[in-house]
C-alpha cells in the first residue's frame, strides 16, 4: 500500500503532530514560571512566521526564538505579574475596609484592573513582533487595544472561552496539554497579525 503524502489526511496528521511537539516544548519551557513571558513571546513569533510560511519547522523556530526574547519577555512578564499583584492586593484591602474612601479607591482599582487587562492583550505579541523599550511597548499595547476594541474583545473572548472549557471539562484540559495552547496562540495570531499590519509601516 502506498501513502499519498500530499493527501489532506496526511497533511492534517503532519500539522497536528508538529503542533503537538511544539505545545509540549512550550509547556516544558514554561515550567520555571519566570520564563513564561519569554515562552509566550517565542510562541507568538513562531506563529507569526508560521502564518507567513507553513513549511517552517515549528519546534526549531520556537527554540531559536527563546534566546532572543529572554530579556524582553521576562521583563514584560514580571511587570505584568507585579502590576496584577499590586492591583489585586489593593482590591482586597480597600474592599474590606468598609468605608466611603475604601469604596472610592476600590472603584479606582477596578478601573486599573480593566486597564491592565486591556493592556495585556497585545503586550506579548508586541514584544515578539516589534523592537521597542518596555515602557513604549506597554503604552502601545494599551492604545492599540483601545483603538482596535472589537479585535480586543474577540481576543479576550477566546481566552475566556478557553479558560472556561479547561475549568469545566477534563477533556479540554488534556487537549490543551497535548496541542491546544499552541493552537489557541495560532488562532489569536491570525487576528493580531492583521491588526499589526496597520502599524508595521509606522514602526
């Protein structure tokens, strides 16, 4: 029996296997925790390259991007983590203060939390796609998210949907471990790359 390597089934299995390998390597490189930012940036860079050319070696491309994103990816992750920790602490503290001032500051912290979530949507893709200072990257992430609000909402819904499926379904948790995280970043990259096309010429 001869196998037609150009058949749709063989092509699908080949792509699936490549995504499985990439997903496993991505999860392993996230294990130190502090490397999560670097890993996410490298995965976005890999997906941007894959969108341009589906014949690239996904794992090799990803590993090659890890080193180049080590500094910027780590800084972005630590900044995001620190900001989330500070806002979370203040939300808890001022809410439990049970005073008028506490409620006012709590409301301000709610707005800060919303701004942080909005700013985070394009943060790692920007680190992966453009060379810039961290402050400028954060600033650009916020304004790009606001100016492309429909796309921002779609990207947040993708994340929310993926989290909900993982939370309520053991099957989807297994799928994410096998190949799902890389596939989610790929789906998001398709949207993000179109948004970035408007800003590439200005950079």
